[in-house]
C-alpha cells in the first residue's frame, strides 16, 4: 500500500503470532529494543485456530516480567487486525512509536551508556 | 432397656422418655461465668448440655474445661470432641481427663475444616475420623484398654454419641452411614438441625426399614430462626444444611419484629410433628447465642417438666 | 509427577540480587512437564535476570544448563567441571533436586527457583491437581481407586462428612468431594455394599509423621 510508518521499526515476519514465544520477546529487549509489539490476526480469525490467543498470553507474561525487573511492561503490546487493514497497521506503528518515545530509551541501555562514559 | 454407663442421659432414654438436650458454646475468653450463666438459663429444661468443641474452627475455651465447669455446678454435660485438632494420644488423654471428672456423655465428630475459622493457616490433625473415634471410646470403655493395647486403670464409662446429617449429600448413603456409625459403636445420635421435615421423615423411614431406630437413640436436632436473614444465611452459606424455600418464605413473610417469634413457632411445630415420628427418641435444641429461648421452646413443645430420675434407679 | 510452580520473579531477584556469577540449572523431567523449570523456563529466567542486572548497572554472568534430572548423582556430576566459576546456583528443580544439588556442591550457595507443590496429574494443559500424599501404605484397592488421604480435605477414612454438598467439598465449591467420587465409583463397580465396611485406624508411621523416609532395596544394590 506504500503507506508511511515510522522508520525506526524493525519488522520480523512470522507465519502466525502463535510462533512468537516469551523468550523471543525478552531477547529483543535484552538486545536493546526499546519496545516490542506483536501484531496478530483478529481474535477468532486465526488461521491456526488460536495462535493469536497464545501470543496474547505470552505478551501478558512478558509485561509482568518486564515490570518486575524495572524495564516496564508497557513497552510490549499486543495488537490485532485483519491482513487487509493496511492503514491500521500504520496507525499501530505510529501509536507504538509515540508511546515508546514518551517512555524513553530502554533503561538498561541508559545504565550501559553511563558505564561507557 | 439396660444402661451401660452412669450417664443420666442414657438412663432417661432407657426409661423410655423423650430426652431433651441443648448446647452451649464456650466463650472466646477464659471467663467461666460465660458458661455457667448460659447453663443456668436452661438447666431445668434439658437432660444434658452439649459443649461444642471449637465450633466452626473458631478458637474458644476448650470443651473439656467447660464440661468440668458444668459438673461443678451439678449439671450433666455432653463432651463434644472433634478429631480435627488432636491426635490419638491427645484424644485418649482428654477422654480420660473427662472420665476423671465423671463426665459420662461424649459426641464424636470430625469437625469443620479450619478454613472456616480463625486459623486458616494452621495444621489439621485428623489422625482419626469420627467413626474411628467412636470405636476408640467403646474400646477404652468395654475392653478397658488404650488403642496401643495397654490396660487402662479406671476405664471411662461414657455413653457414646455421634452426629448424623440426613441433609448432606449424597442422600443415598446417609442411612448406610448411620448404620456404619452404629456398627462402630454409637449409642445415641444427634442430627443436624431439621427444617426439611419431609426429607427427615424419609431418612427416618429408611432407617426404620433397617431396624436402626432400635439400635440407637436418635435425637432430632432443631435450631430456631432468629430472623429471615438467618434463614437465608443458613440456606445459602452453610454446607450440609437444607432449608426449604417455603420455610424461608414463611420467615420473610412476617414483619421484622415478629420474625423471632415466628422462628420459635416453627421450631415448636417441628417438635410436635416429630414427636409422632417413630424412631425419634428426643430432641437436641441448638439455640446458638439464644439460649434464653430454650425454656420457652421446651415448654411449648410439651416437654416440660423434665423427668426426675430416682437416685437408686434400676437399670 | 511432582508439580511445581515458578517462584515470583521478585522473590528470585531478592535471593540473587547480590550474586555476580549465577548458573541457572533446569531439570528435564517433572518441572519441564508442568512448565515451571525446564529448558524453556531457564532461558526465560536467565534473560529476565540479565536485563535486571543490566538495569541495576551491575555486571553479572548468568549461564544456563538443563540436566536430565537433579535427583541422580550421575547427572549432577555433569556440572562439576564448571561449578567453581559460579558464586550462586539457581536450581529450577523440585525441592528434591535443589537439596541434592546443595548436598553435592556443599560450598556453593543453592537457591530454589520454583515452589514444589504436590504429587499430581495434568487434568488439562495448565491445570494440575493433587492425587497422592505418599502415605506409604496404598489403600486405593479398597477405595475404588480414589484416595481419601490426598483428595479429602479432612483425609477421612470413613467419609463423607456432613459438609459434602452436591459432590463438592465444604471448603471450596470447585473441589470435588473425594467421598462422593468414591461412592459413585463403588456404585459403578457394583460394590456399594463395601461402603459400610469400617476402615480401620490408619498407621501413619510410614507417612511424614514417622520421620524422614527411606527405601532400601538390597536386591538391586551393588
């Protein structure tokens, strides 16, 4: 559709969000991501029946862990849309970027930068 | 019928009278007056007084001490004993303690789970269950031995009772369960409080069909409603309780100030109906925290005065 | 199997917050099956702890390994070569594994990462329930295959109590009354008459009450 969305987003395609496991989300943050969002099909429309429901559960678990370790659970979110909704995808991308900008850089990286300095 | 113990309750039942028992809950403190005051209110209207054992798992003054207190004022206690809080050593030990004060009646219970009371984080014991406790006391009494096999010096001479709940599930084993308790050695039964008289009569009929009513003295349990709220609470929140809708309706259909009176009326009507039921050998009136109403209920129920036993009764 | 649950991460952080070199050790058996302490859970915990330490501005070495079991000497020996690299072991095995680890590596602190809950089975994915209390004298033959010790809240040998309501226990509407199930099964097996047999007083000396237990099999000892 060639819609615009922020260029700071790195997209990783999966056949179904059910393939995204908790460790993938955590590793992303470990490697320095400031935010992670998981975009899956509308609930009830999952081609593989309930992959997107599993993804939601894992996102919730990730939020809990990130809160507990002081990174902040709001940095990971789950979104649902249908594959035809290109504009909505761009909308989510914008929303997520704004949210993360407001939250600031991943606090872990701040700590690292302080050390280097 | 011959009696096997010095129990006054047993003597009254053996003589063919309808017995009347009631209960007192010990205080959540150490003031003995709390027991004696309650007992004084009812003493002329009952043959024996049950003392509950940390009822609903709420810690109270122990049943044994309260029973001893009753003995000191010349009354006949029924020691309620649950197996929730004591192992077999403590159970046998307390039985001997009771026997040393000539407490001659005991009611064997498993006990409400501690989750209901003030100690939900505590352990529970259940070394024995109520069935096995009945067996234990009979063994101590009739064989004169401890469970471990050693001889008991001056064995207890207790009249052994058990509870029955015709209203708990599953109904189909409630009479077999009664049979089981009799086989274990129960000599009298106090039932859970009755509101569903039809169901109770059905249970009684099944018990009679097996001849159980002649093997054990069954005392029908009754608790008067203080209010419609109490009726609803007992209907919905107390496990194993059966309060029919029409009874709740009857209580609710009366003005608030008149509800207590209505509750007593229902209780008295039940007494009259159950008096006619073959197999009912007495009544166990549990007017919790309402002991002052027991005399009225007993009198209105036509159960007053209580029979006097001669000091040299045969039996 | 032994069913365990992950300890809350806040609690684990409290245990290891002053460590600098942690080895997280998982177990490939029971705790894997109940998704509390297997390789997957080790990876997740390791990632979370790494981020925690980074966020605290601390350098911490956090390694991962999952052993076949932690209740057999042979498997625990596998980490002997590297144990000196760590100041802390965080074991995600059940209480048995954690202790065996601690006995074996006597001078390295060992912390538990899971709460060991009970012996049970998976009713469905994500739901495990208790079935056995290891009383040491199995009576399942008499109780139609249902254990009153592990499934009755009052471990009544001659139940049900007067609180049984519509097949559920008085303490919890979701909890089945064990004695209801026993009666149903006795009926199904045509053995309802057995209900009236009085179960004798239990010998609890082979249970926890008798003290820590041991099984010795001379016939298989070398």
